[in-house]
């Protein structure tokens, strides 16, 4: 499945680049960096209602926005927003940007650094504290609506994760 995404990404970027696309438009990059930073702050911080507020503001209307907000509300209802890791840091970086009219494709790398208690026993005995470090690559599609860039969708590309210094195998598709 990952191979198929890689081919799709290459096709999308090459198609966009060949049809009067602007590579790395500084103004668009600036706007997207601000939006990514707002999301990173909430993912690194309290989450909950502030995250939902940011998602409502940053995301384009549609099924992906609805899904993320539904997940955030479900996490809050289950108390997950109050059981966040002791330390959570998220940083998203745009590695490539292609803009064509009111559509922007952004290759992004999202790095996470988390120290948390393993409540489910996923990485060993329940209750043990672990240090998770890793990153994932995504292809994000942004659209310009009412003069503002809004995130429409994201496609997972790849991920590398370490738990207590040991590399985890990649997730199965």
C-alpha cells in the first residue's frame, strides 16, 4: 500500500509542477506554517476543546474534518485528553510545497517526542513509563476557501518510531 502512495505522490507533484504550479510559494508557506504551528501547540499541549477549536478554524469542511473532530470529541469523552503523556512535543515541518491556483500540496514531516505511561501494556508491563520518539511523512492537500488556506486531507506516507531507544517495525497497511 505504501508503494502505491509513493507513486500517487510522485504523479500528483509532477502533474502539479508541469501545469504552471508555483514551487514553494513564500506567502502560502508562511500561512501553512502558522496553521501547522497552531495544530502542533494543541497536540503538544492540552488537546481537548482548544484542539477542536483549531481544527474548526484550520480545516476545510468535509469528511476528513468531521472525522478528526469526532475522534477528538471521543477522546475527550473517554477522558483521554486528561491522560496525556507527561511530556509531549510535536513539530511539523514542510519539506516540499507545490501550489497550483487554489490548491496546495505539502509534503510534511511530523516529529513527536513523548514521555508517557503505558496504560494498555502496548510496549511492556502496564503502567511503565516509556520514551517515544519518531516521525511520520504525510502528503497534505490544502485548498483556499474565502481567502484562507484550509487543510482538506492528508495521506500517510511513512513512519519511523522508537520506544525507549528501540526501533519499532513499520505499521502494517
